[in-house]
C-alpha cells in the first residue's frame, strides 16, 4: 500500500481573524513522504495552520501548494488530503465496516473496490475482527483506529492529524503513537501531525516545526532541536517535563 508522495509548500501564508494575526507570514517546505510535527503551546496557531492546508479555513495571504499544485482556493475534497481529528465522530448506528465504507459509497466507488479498500485498511490497522461491531462496542483506542481507517480508505496523498490522541489515556497514547509511526512506515505518505505534547513530537517526527504565537521558532530534526535549541523558548518548551 505504498502511496505516491506529495510535497507541501507554504509560501508567505498568513491568517487573521478580524484585526488579529494568528499566523504571521510563514514559509515551509514539507518533503514528499516526510513526517512533520507542528508543536507548540495551546493557542499558537497549530490547528489554524493545519486547517488552512486542509482547506477548512481560508488563507488571508499567501499560497499553499500540494504536490506542486496551487490548492489555495481549491475545494477541500479535491486536495488529496485526509484529516484525523481529536474528536472523531463515528456513526453510532453503523458497523465499523459501514463507517469505513460510507465516504466511499457517497463518492460512488464500486462495491467491490470499497470492500477491497476497507479490508486493506482493516489489515493495516489490525481491526479486522472489529468490522461487524458498532462504535459503542469499541474502546477509545479502537475507535480512534477506525477514525484513522476512514482516512486511509480514501487513499489520500497527505494525512493531517490534529491532536488525534489527546482524548486517550496516557498508556493508550503511547501505544497509539507507535501505531501511527508504523502506519507512516507502511504507507509512506506525507504526514503532518499537530500536538502540544513534546514527547509525541520528539518520538514521531522526521522534522519538528516549533510554533509560538503564529511564528516558526525553529525547524529541524528532533535531535537537532533538542541538542541545539534556537532560543530560550524552544529550550524551555522542548526540555520541559510533561
Ligand atoms: P492551537 O491549535 O495551537 O491551540 P489555534 O490554531 O486553535 O491554536 O488558535 C490560534 C489562535 O487563533 C488562538 O488565539 C485562537 O483563539 C484564535 N482563533 C482560532 N480560531 C478562531 C476563529 N474562528 N475566530 C477567531 N479566533 C480564532
Ligand atoms: Mg489546536
């Protein structure tokens, strides 16, 4: 299930809500197949940035390119991205299989292809035995797996994760973190992952983007950022115990 990979390029991207700038002119190039983590304290603009890449939020200024194509004004559904949120609303009256298939049915994908996609996603996520259950019969971790499965079946070029593990307890977060790392190794897609948890960032990222008040403070490998923080803010944030 190895995907073609896509670069993501932000060129002078800015976002204001009324008079307030929440993302200042920001440039970033994410390489194809890279796992990039946006990390920073609550309110620094991580979700806003991710939502602009997804097309769920208008860009005030600047351009966003995915796989070399300018998507700044493109419909979210046409960007080749899938997003996984912290609060994953599964359809309670549908089985796991139906939850996974639903988006593809709406897109009029043929039934045989839907079955193939759902089974492939279930295998990657090890949720095959759960396909006939309802969400109410699943644990929190299993539900989050199904939510990720809904992203996988759409075969996106790019996965965007917004604090997908925040609602899980500490132990489950650690095991799901390993699952997400494995997913990236197996699928090979470009992934951007947002978290305020520096441990998650350090363990998952190829590169970390440290954000503060809508600006990039530092970009680098976890090791480079840890060993050579650009300033006191980065040092304090990355180095602080959780
Ligand atoms: P993070 O995800 O890093 O916690 P957000 O991107 O959610 O941060 O928010 C960044 C800033 O933008 C915050 O100050 C937040 O209050 C503000 N903000 C986010 N969404 C809106 C909105 N729809 N209207 C006005 N302000 C917003
Ligand atoms: Mg957020």
